[in-house]
C-alpha cells in the first residue's frame, strides 16, 4: 500500500478549505484517510497553514510521497527540512542538537518573513483606507459646494420672481382700469 500526503477539499463552493492528510493512494480525493496532519486555508492573505510538523516528518520517514501542492506546503512549513536534517542525524553527519538548532533558526527566520509580509499588507490596507477617506472628503466638499451654489441660484431666482410678481401686481390694476374704461 503506497501512502500519499495530499489535500482533501472541504468548505463550500468558491471558498475552499483543505485538510492535509496521509491517505492510501487508491482512495478517493475526499475519501478515507489514515491521518489528518493539518489544515490549509487559501482564502486568507497570507494563506493560513496549520501543520503538525512531527506527524508529517514521521509519515515522510515511513515513505509517504507528498503531491506537488502538499510538497510545497511541507516545504513552506519546514517539514521537508526537518526530514532532511533527520537523515543527516541518521547518517552521523550531524548531532540531534545541531539539527534541532538549525531547524529552530530556520523557523525563526521564516516567522520573521511571514510577520513582515503581514505588516506590509496591513500597512498597504491602511494606506488604501486613508486614500479612500481623503477622496471621500474631497467628494463631500465638492458636493457641499455644489449644494451651496444651488441654494444661491435658488435664492436669486426667488428674489427675481418676487420682483416680477410685485411689478406685475402693480401693473395689473392699471390694466384692469383700462379694460373698464373701454367697456363703458
């Protein structure tokens, strides 16, 4: 029986969520599995990966073959590096303490890179938010200026119409008097 480390899809349509599992190569994609090693959520930025590195390394020691995507995830989280270092310990090239120190150093560097990416993304979001706020303020200022202009135009129109109505009412009785004289 050959064992594969692969992704098992969960989640809803358009929002995938994956379990990283060790499964028999003959089983269906979402079928039976031997061991759940972790989870992978590509919907977040950066993608959220929760992996039990020791379990993954144990499956790799037992001969499990990762798929291409699973191999990329295992490499990203350091499981392949730990497997490689354990091979060096078995051959006698390293001691277990040296291998653990190298792995711990690599994990710290990787965590620093991920944190810097998250900080960059949050800074970019904050910059975009401030730009949007400034653009909204400019649009609001233009809108309020246009409303003020419309009110001025409306007031002048009302004044002009009042003047026209006043002059028309003053001239209207004179016209009526002329009409009365012509009728008599």
